[in-house]
């Protein structure tokens, strides 16, 4: 039977994640994996979650197991409101930050509309944009590329294209690990106001800072045209599948209506546990331990790259987050090398998957949070030997 005859036109735009394909092929415990964006299991306070689950069921009873409000339970929205200093009506709880990306795109983008992204950009977002048949255009956000950014935007508008939003990960970007300066954020806001597009600010790593000073969010600079996405996956545990969107109530209302047909409501029991986790101070206590762990792992990873990588290889020095980006000399092809590396027992993600045009095949993303510290040296040494 030819099932292709039943698929929608949208399915032709679906992209497979090379990261998820890795997980299908191999047992991560049996290789040196620098590929996924997994947080370290050491950061999951399982005993705290066990205690809070019991307390939540005792406190809320069957209410914690029932359907709930599409916007999220009031207790969690209030906790997010107090932590980030925004009104409760400006907060929508989501079933993961990935859903936040997807629902923003679903609400805002028609086929053929333009979504601007920084280059490189998060693969999961590129997948979502493609699935809604957006035209994804990468822009260089470096200060010296200001004129080219403007000319590119004006060329798109001259062609009659509609630019809906710019997607940015301003803090410890996935995949590069880099952070936008205040000047870069302000410049992006100026462009959005001048050319009338929105900004989707994806900030799952913002609280994982290991050095340097915090930079103002894009939302704080332009709350009227920014949707700020947050996630509990990196600061609590990804298994809860919880995130949030902060934005203007008029934008959130349409997202609220859209979510009714997607999942009715985020997981209720998980939300109550997250609310108690925040209100009781457990989030901050656990976050301080996570930051210390990841800082040490980042520093160790950087020292290993310095020790083992061959001449001509360079990498970013992230101030936070979970990733760094490696650039090899021109002529290297990390896509072509990938199967050989995986067969040898080490995994990475080829950098070209993070570019809308598939360029920069001489780059790769490395994650330093997941692999146990005592296995990192052997993994980096093996990867370096293959290069």
C-alpha cells in the first residue's frame, strides 16, 4: 500500500534530526557522545523530586491528576512571574520550550513567509520552520556585517516577501556557545522596529552562566515585539517537558487558542512539582550545583581540546550553556567523516546542519555536559586522532 498518497503537503518539508538518528543507531553508554544536548544526570535531584511528588499529591490530591488550564496552573505561572519580574498575564506555560518554538511558528508563519535566523542556529528550530514551509534566511549578527544585514532585509522586502520574525538564542547559543552583546541585541531590536518584524528570543541556557556578566534580555529591550521562550529542561530536568513563553497578552491569546488543539494543557502534575521546586528554593540550590559542575566540565573540555586537537583547529570559548563550536581548516568535511567517527566510537554533530544553506561543512558542535568527566579525555583524544 502506498501511504505517501495520504501524507499532507507539509510532510515534504519535514527535516530529520541527525542527533535523533544517532540515538536510534547506538547505545550512548557505549560510545563517547559529544552529540546531544543532554544535561548531566548528576544535576537531577531525584530525592527532591520524589519528596515533592508526594507533597504535591497530598496538597492537591486528584486536582494534580486532572486536566488543567491551557495557560498553565496558576501556581506555576505565579512562580515564573515572581522569578522573572513579569505580570502573570504575560506568561504561557508550554509542554517544553520546543513546543514554544513550534507554536510561535504555527501562529505567525504562512507558507512562503520569511523567518530570519542567526547563523548558525538551533537545529530543532530550523526543523520547525521548515515544517511550516517558511523561507529561512540566515543573517550574520557580527558588528561588521551591519550593512549586509540591512541590504539582505531590504532585498527580501523588495521581492514582496513578508518577514514574520527573527529567531535568536542570545545567551550561550546552540550550537556555537556564543553570547550576543548588548549592542548586538539593541541593533536587532532597531531592525525589528524599522522593518516591522517580531523577535522570538529562545533562552533555555540563560541561567547557566559560568563567567562574565549577565546581558539584558531582548524582551526587556522590546517587550512589545518579543516572545521570550524559557525552559525547565536545562535548569530542572528535561523529563518534565515544561517551558514557558513571556510576551504581550495579545500574542499569547492566539497561542493559547492554538494550544487548545495541540495538547489541551501542559502536564498538570509536572507543573505543580515545578511550582513547588521554585517556591521552596530548590531550583536555586540545584542551579548553583549545576553551574559549578558545568563550569568544571567546560574548563576541562577546553583544556583537552588545547592538548589534543591538531594545528589549524579552533573553537569557541562559551561563557555558559552546554556547547562549543569547532572549526576545522577549509577542505575538512565533518559530514563525510561522521560515520567513520561513529564506527570508531565517538559522536558529534556536523556543524552544517545548523546552517539553513548546509554550508560550513568544516565545523562541528560538541556538547560538554552529558559525557562523564572521567570519559571525556579518551573521547576528545579519539576524535582528535580521527581529525
